[in-house]
C-alpha cells in the first residue's frame, strides 16, 4: 500500500529503527496539587504562530500557549497544568488533517489537543520519539514528521512508527550523523533535513538509507531553518537565506533582506521574519518581496518578528515579537498591535498585597500591579528628574512594604527607599536616595516592616559595588520622613550581621533577623526611637543561624533559617523556640520566602519548590512535577490576608494558589469507551507503563487476570497513566497473556482488555 504522505515506502524502511513499545518504568506521577492555580507569565518571545478561521494560536518561549480570538481581539492563556500542555516552554505548532493541534515543547515532548478541543494527550520518548526536546513539526498528508534534538520521528496517524535517532546508531553516511533537527521538508519522494551540522537528504526509493550531504555554498553548517514553497528549497544560515539550485547542487544567497530571524513554509509560500520586516516568496517567482508595513524588530530588545502560518488559506498575516501580536490590516497601512496580558517579567524578587491589588517586583524588568483582572507595569529605567509620578529606578528590587496608610515602599538598588501612593492618578512618588543626593545615608534595604504607630523599619546595607556592609536599621516616622539610623555603633544593636528579615508582633515589639555573620540570629526590642534605652534582647536557640524570614502570627513568631523552620513563642519568658520542622531541600534565595496564612498555615519556598505546613501537622510539597508551579526556583511568597490566596514568585513566572478551592465532584461514571494503550503492551525488565484512554485523573482501579484476581491497584494519574512493575501482590512476575483493567468512579465502573507480552 502506498504511504499516505507520498513517499512509497518510508514506513517500511523505518521499521529497523522502530522505537515503539519500549515501556520504561517510572515512579507514579504525583497527584495534582490541592486547590486552584492560576499562572501569570510575561510573553517574551513568540516561537511559532498558526492561524485558523477564528483564532491565532501562538507558541511562546516562556509563557505557554496563547489563543488570540480574531473576533473579540482577546487573548486566552493556556499554561502548564494537569490536563493541558506539558510545558510553558514551546517551540512549534501544527494542525493535522483531522483538526488536532500539536504543540512541540522544550524537553517535554509534544502536547496534542483533540479536535473537539476538550482533552490533551502527551506524545514523548515513552511513545517512541527520539528525544523530548521538540524542534519542529511538519504535516505531510495524514502523517507528521517530528523533529527533535535527538533525531526525527514519523507519526502515521495512530502512533510513532519509527525514528531516526542521534548519530550513535544511525548516520547519513560516514561523515554526516543525524544530530538535532532544525528543519524538515518533504519534496516528492525526497526528505530534506537541516541540522546544526549541515543539510542532508534521502529518497524513499532507498528506504531513507542513502543520506547525502548538501552543504555547498552555505556560509556555515549550522543551518537554523529549512522551508519550501512546494517547488524551491530555502535554508537559513549565518543570518541570511539561501536557495538550493539542483542543477549546480549548490546553495546561493537570495540577497540582503535584513537580519533573518526565522524561515517557515506557509502552504505554497515561504515567509521570512527579519529585522526589516516580513518577506514572502511565492512558488514560481524569482525573488522575495516585503509585505507592506509589516512589523520590524521590536525597539525594546531587537526581537525580530515571527510570522504566522495559515493552513486555512486566509490572506491576513500575523506576526509576533516582544511588543505583542501584530495583525495585518485589510488595506495597506500600519499593522494593529495587541499586547498580550501579563506581568512585566518572569523572575521575581518580592510580592506584597494591598487589598485587591498585588504588587510583584521582578528581578530586573520592573514592577507589576495586578488588580484582579489586568496588569499594569512600571518598567525599568532611571528617571533623571524629580520623578513625582514614577520610580527613579524600578530594577533590582530588594524590599517592598505596604504601610498602615496603604502607601507602598520599594527599595531599588542604589536608590534607598522609594515611596508611592497609587490610590490617586497619577501615582505620587517620594524618593529617598543617595546617588548624588544626601537625604539618607544608605541605599539598599533587605528586610522591611511597619509598626502599629506608623513607623517604618528597613534593614540597610551601604551602596558599594564591591561589597555589602551591614548598617543596621533605618527608621521612617509616621509622617514618612527619614528619622535616623539605629546601627551597630549604638549601644544595644551590637550584632553586626546583615538584617534580612523584620517583623512586628501585635504587642508592638520589633523582631530582627540577621544573616551573613558569625553572630547571626534573632533579636527583639521595644522602645526605639522614643526611649534612649530600648528593651533589647536576644532569642536563644537562634544564634549562629542565618535568618531568611520572620513572620509574626498570633502569639508566635515564625522563623525561616538556613537549616529549618522554627516557631518562637513570644509569650514565654523569655521568648524561646518551641517547634522546629524541616524545610524543602535547597537553600533559600531571597528574603520573602515565607508567609503565614490567616488560619496559621505556613508556606516556605526554596530553590527546590514550596512546602505547605498545615495546621493539622501535615505537609505538602509543590514542585513542577506535581503542580502548575512555574519553576522550582521560588524567590518570593505572599499570602492575601483577606482571602487566604497565596502568591508564589519564581525564576520563571508567577503563580496564584487558592488552598480553599475544592474541585467539583467527579463525573457520574467512567467513560464507556475505556481503552488501553499500547495494546499489546510489552513488559520489560524495568516495568510497564499503560495509558488509559478515557479515564481522567481521580479514578481508581486495578489490573486483574482472567480469573478476576486483583494483581495491582492504582489511582490514575495525569492523562490516565498508570505504572506497574508487572508483579502480583505476592511479588511474583505475571506471565504473558490476557489481562483486564478496571476503572472505578462515581459509583460506576468500566473495563478494558489488553494483551501483555514479555
């Protein structure tokens, strides 16, 4: 039977590299995290665009999948969570002949959405892909070619038929091994591949075994893209575009069209995104022409536009760069720009909450404000003038505070404190800085707290590019005016450690945590600045510990150290540590890595995720493996005291988590069409992985033999995957044969039969 993609026999030729049915054992996937999650991500870079009749689908490098409604002009964000895409780091998009959306990811395989838009499935190395870092997806009739960093695979409409992996096992010839795939083009019975090591092609008549190089004329073997208009073949290399001339067997430059960002095939045309705009080559024409008024490189960071692919045949073009999504007008003229919603960045240092507004400070990309429905951003950059309505600098934010008056205080690198009131429009800013000024003696604040009398406290370091120097506490009085410094040279404050955390308990006592010195630990005091002799004391069982977080809650002071989480009873005489618990693996990376919910639950972050300490003594860890957490590298945590909602700022995005949310009840029963994949299933020495098609997460079930004996009980994980070592309850390896899977939920049952092979 002729292969549906037009190649007479590639499927048969690829069977020697068949990668299906290699079922590797893996630990059971962790259950989806409790509560409701929402992810906020900035769109930095579009990696692929594809147009349908009613929408533009946008793959991004860091912000997941965006759907832009062409009628309402609104964005819908689809981010990584159970039941959707497997990653927020996307590389490529494609729609197959039956309407399924294929989403290539960086290191997480392919996420495939069903044609009805209701379910997602994962296709990865478990299914036979030569690698999980997907680079490109090419539709070829009823099949797809999937390029990865480990080679290329063929999907025949039902499964991965076979793959060409890295050059360790298969080579084009003795000198041209198949490395990462950057482009795939099928012209007639010839398959072309571009790689960081050059271009190669093979013909189906030889079952794709006679791979040959085609690199003559290229300035470099590092070819980034490959595309065809159906007749001519084009390659992107060295920042330019080259055309293949079959008569001379050589590549020729098409001329200067700007710095080339990408090259893609668009159903009879080739589109090129460059620093000078978008260029197009139609089949049968001699040159590339520029699309009128198409967007050029974004002025902020030089990001060249990513053009859209339109399998529907519409003539409207779209393009994406760091400024947003651009839409071509119906008549010649400027393109419309639609900035996607989101915060100013993806790497966070601090979060504070004031009523219904959340203020999230990024590491170097500005400060965002979330009002419950939209984001507003103060972008980075220094203001040279008086700056009454903006920051002198919105980068390198080290501390944030909301005082009892609702004013926000921000400490940016080199600018001491900046205070602003955004209850009015435009917001009013007051600046306390020392680079060229003399208002205050210090320029970097780490810890921050407000007391019940209206005073504001900041743990300060000096501004020095070579070192930090611990300088003690800066104090601002109830009027917001700098009132002096209480430092190591004063009688009571003698530690000399760097203040990294400050909190104020309900009795008005100030608690200070130190880090980075031999005499680190926790101190507490009252009476300053009103009294010349404040009541200054040290907490036992905290000395010589780096303190990274302090939060007062009721009669307790929660302390995050470099070793553990401790609770101080402030009512004991003297206050002492009464509880100690382990913390997530990984060193804390900031000063806002702990917060306490109104019900007493504690949330702690580190570079290895989040740990939730519940009031009943249990704990739950959140990582990227079991939750939508944007990254394990957590930099800031803040609890909304009014709602109990928790915000996690990470190195790759911002998460909102509602612990009180409970999902709705399971549907009334499991689907009647429950199926097992793969079937037959192969048991290796490592184990067995099955996918239950139709069973959602939350159903329980078991594997039974023909006599009805229960061999293995399970709870279905994400995408209905179950893992089994192939042994019964007595530890005996089961024999090849026919077995049943039964899923249970909502008072109903469904079962499916499968064949097990060894």
